[in-house]
């Protein structure tokens, strides 16, 4: 595969030499385009020697080859790492002041992956977040940075994900794009050689079960506003959804995380779409599902929202009666995802989560089976919740129910253990659905 590797002027540029090695050792043909600032961190000689190609950052070098047009047209995948705040801004506003930004504008349908790295303040700045949102809305895959030690003594979100994580995300994106374009005859086939050549990684060096697939996971709890300062929420911490996203990433998938309110950071290497309310989650989920092979709805979504949201803070006054909150029903997102999938005859596995408590009317499994009937999703992961159970805890114990009526499967342990069991079950369901060629 012909890859353009754009390198931004951040301290993490040195780590991209390892990413370049992963690409070349997996047999890809890589042209490196560092920005002017990037060459102050890592010299052109390093990129030329490791890639085996001449390296430039100006459209006025080798003008007879019209480099930016050729590179943009020929690229089958563009990866930008580290994507500096400046590069994100230049790409979002369509600037073309160096070879890399010109190439990005020439790239057409080529999948583009950007791995940002910067100080937390720069990453969280509304300008940077707006640029990221713009790029994502145009189809660019912008990875979430890792959390941890930054350039100085400080730490927080903003670290470049490890080269292996970027490599995996890039291969997953390329596989998903090829499958979308119908180049693999429908089902996405993992690039066996590439995955085997990936070098040390957290996952065993086997062909990863979800390589080439796009997985959307919702996590956390929605917040339904009452007024500008108050909301109705729930106790979900997002830990289980985040563990599922990490397990799907580990399994080689391109992962999109629809993050409602969460108490834990998103795993590095996933694409994050922030949502607040059930209605925002519905919109994001329907949008994301359109190109997802698997949708896992693990977020705790409010069943009801306040009928009226006050534009100003509701005051406590002695001269009027205490306010009464009227609630209206939120849409059933899981059910809607299934309906949209079925109407489009799309090949997609949909997994719901049920947080149930038993009561005098029935036990947890009875309620869960009824829920599976109503929602008609493929798998339902059921956990029993209570004040000290599951929400916010690091462990979980679930039963996986299947629409085909097969034996309920139990899984328990840390939330990562449970996530691994759910992802294993998903890959088993997918391999059953696709007959071997
Ligand atoms: C030591 C040092 C480290 C830097 N690290 C980063 C960084 O990690 N992320 C970032 O966005 N900018 C960083 N910068 C600022 C960029 O180099 C600067 O914004 C530059 O204009 C980026 O140019 P480029 O986007 O064309 O590569 C750093 C600057 C210095 C001097």
C-alpha cells in the first residue's frame, strides 16, 4: 500500500520513526512529508534513510514532478503523526502553505488518519476541539491522544498514542475503507502479513479477530438538562464501555467511541464523539452506525427527559409552589438502530446492554429476555445493577443472551475481562455469519 506519512512539529516526532519502521517492515511504500517545524525535531536524513525515498516539505522542490498532486493522487492512506494544534487548524481551514497541507487537499477519497499530540491545554482548547470536529465531520479519522506524562513535568491527555496503536488504527482504517469500496469482495479481510509484521503489540501476534472492521461503542451515562446548571443523570462511569472500546481496538478494529458523561478517559487510539443527552446520542449513533460493522450500545441512556428545559436557573422561592418535573419518553435508540439496519438489509451486528434490577414482578433474566424480544438486537449483555453493584466498580458479572436463543453465556471478572469475553463472542458471531470462502 502507498502511504503518505505526514509529520508535524511536535516533540513526539521522534516516536514516528518507529511508526515508519512498522509500516515499511509490513511491506508498505511510505513517503514521509515532515513540516518545516518537524525537521527541527527530526532531520530529513532520518526520514530519507528509513523510508528509502527523497523527503521534502516544499511544493517548490522537484517541481517537474508536481509532487503534491502526484502524492495526493497516489496515496492509498495518509497518516499524520504527531498532528500538532497548528496542523489540525491548517487542515481544518483548508490551508495549503506547505507540501503536506497541499497533499491533504489533493487526497480525494483516500482515508486520512491523524494522531494529535500536544499539551493538554492546547488539546482541550475550544479552537482545537472545533478543528477536530470539523475534520471528523469531513471523514478524517482523528485519534484520541493518550493520557500521561507530557514534554515537561506535567501530565494529562495529549500524548501521542504508541506507534503500535497508531499502526493498528491505520491498518484498520485502510481495511475498512477498502471493504467500503468493495475491494475485498464485501467482507473486510485482514491484511495477514501486515498484522503479523506489526511487531510487539499488546495483543498476541495472531491475525486479529476484528481487523478491517469498524466498531462503534457507546459508553457512560447521558445527562438530561433541567436548566443550565442541573440535569437528570445516572451512575454510569463509562468504565465498561471504555473497556469494550479498548478490547475492540486490541482486536484490530477501527473504533469509534460515543462518549456520554464518563469518569474515565477514552482509550488512546479510538475516535471519540462527545455527547451529552439521549437525543444527542441517538443522532451520533445513527450517524456512526451507517458505516459500522458492529454497534455496541453500552451507555446508560436516560429513558425519560424533562419535558421543559428552563433557559435560566430554576429559583428556589418561598412565594411559589415547589416545581414539578414532567418527564417525556426518550426515543429507543437500540430498537431504532435495529430497524434502520433491517430496512437497509445491512450486514451489522448490534449488541445491547441491559442494566436490570429484579423486583416482585420477575428476576433480572426474565426482564432481560423480554427486553431482548422488544429490542430485537443480536446480543444482549445483561448485568444486575444496584447502588453498589456494577456502576463505578472495577468488576462486573454479566450474562450474554443471544437472539438465536442459544445458551446464555456467563462472564465475570474485571471490566476488561468482561469486555474481552464480549468481543470474543462478537467475533465468534461474525465468523458464524460469514461462511468461509
Ligand atoms: C520543544 C517544542 C515542543 C513542541 N511540541 C508541540 C506538540 O507536542 N504539539 C503541538 O501542537 N505543538 C508543539 N510545539 C509547537 C509547534 O512546533 C508549533 O506550533 C509549530 O508551528 C508547528 O508547526 P507544524 O504544525 O507546521 O508542524 C512545540 C514547540 C516546541 C519548541
